[in-house]
C-alpha cells in the first residue's frame, strides 16, 4: 500500500530519512479495526520520528510509517476520526498517565498510508457538524491545546492567556480555543506574518518574541521551550501557571529559579489528552462553530515539501494531507 515513512533515523538531517512509496498492508489483530485514511495532518512529532527521538525507553523500529492524526472510514463505511493515544490493554483512567502510553508512529505504524489499524476505541464516530478534513487535524496539536487550556491552565473566562508563538498548529489552536472560551488572548510571534495570522484568529494583542509585556498574564501555554521559557515565567502573575506543551527550540534549558519560587509560579507539563477530552473538544468546536486553521492542503504524494517547510519553521496553521 502507499505510505509516507521513515526509512531510518537522522538526527541532523531528518529529511534524508523520509520516504514516499510502498509498505506492507497491516494485519488486523483481534479487537482492532482497519481505517481507510482519507485525511491526515502533519505534526512536529513526525520530525521527531525522522530524527529517532522518542519519550519511550525502547527505540523506534524502522521503517516506520509516519503520522499521528487522521480521519477516514471503517470497512463498513462508517466515518471516523482517529484518537491518537494508545496504551496498555488493562489500563483504565487517564490515558496520558498510562505507563505504556504511546501514539501512532512510535511503536505502531502511523496514519500516513492507505490503511491504519487500531483498537476499536481509537476510532471515534464522526459526529454531525464537522468534516473529516477538519477532524483530521485535531488529534495531536488541538488535543494538546485543549487539555492545556481546560485541564491544566486554571484559567477562568475573562482572565489573560499568553500563547507563546502564533502560527504553528498548536499555537493557532490555542488562540482559537482561548478566544472561544472567553479568555483575553495575547500571543507572541517572530514576524509580521505570524502576528497578522494571530490577530485574524482572535488574539487581542500580539507581541514580538520575548518582548516585555505591558501587564502580566494569568497563564502561559508554551510549546516553544528553551527559547521562551524564561519569558513565560517572568510574564506570569504571582500564583499563575505556565503550561509546557512542546520543546521546538530544545529540550534542555537553564532557568532562574528565584522568580518561580518568589512568584509561586506553577510549572505544569501537558501532553495530548484523554479520549473524553477529544470527544468534548469536537463537540466544543461544533457548538462554537470553530473551524481549525489549515495553512496548506496537499495530496500525500506531495508531502515532502510540507516536511521541508516544517523543518525550516515556515508552517502557518495545520498542514493537511489528502488521500
């Protein structure tokens, strides 16, 4: 079958590991379902896979089909959206706390292919009011943004949110969700194009990256990491919260601890979300009439250019692949 996959890992030149071609069709274990993929979306995690980066003890086994998110149809024609978090057979409760949790393209083949197989619970029936195309971008960036805002940030309507970054898939999701939830949304961007996009999506104010803010904010969601974390901490009110959702500029950081201690700043990590989170998020989008910001739509056969844009930091909104 057709697939986009990592042939091996390459830390410094991940695009050299990218392949577009044929891979074996998946076997369907008992209790699993097969999905014919019609739409799938690109995430920075796909670059991590190409680089061989994983949060798990066991290394990625190559070749590995890429892709975390998607939508399509079951063999009986039922339209579904894919919930991307998998885990242990007997775990019950918050899926993100399962010691065996993982997502597609880490231990099992991903969604950038004609077919992907998964446990039946990972195939969520597509509700009325949202298209397969829009649903296919929700599983990673949007799900992480939703959980960061509504479970981790402690924000209430009317309070001030800072989104570090303005144009990536998670940042655009945070701006759209935050505005719809009644927060005062501020954002940062490195360039005029990102600032314009943030304002279009509903940000109340936009600032340069690491620019001192006119007032402190009640919570920050930071998917950038090393380049912005100090700014996030000093921009937060006493007792406020910084939610860390990504490490796009590096995984190791030196920070001054005194502002954290004296300001009683809550540093919280957040990753992905539960199946309930995803269903609640989809219903929230339908109820609010939100449409995810999609920057580019390409057939899977032309995916290489989209990977290159993401590696070069040139993406705006989500990149959507069709099949």
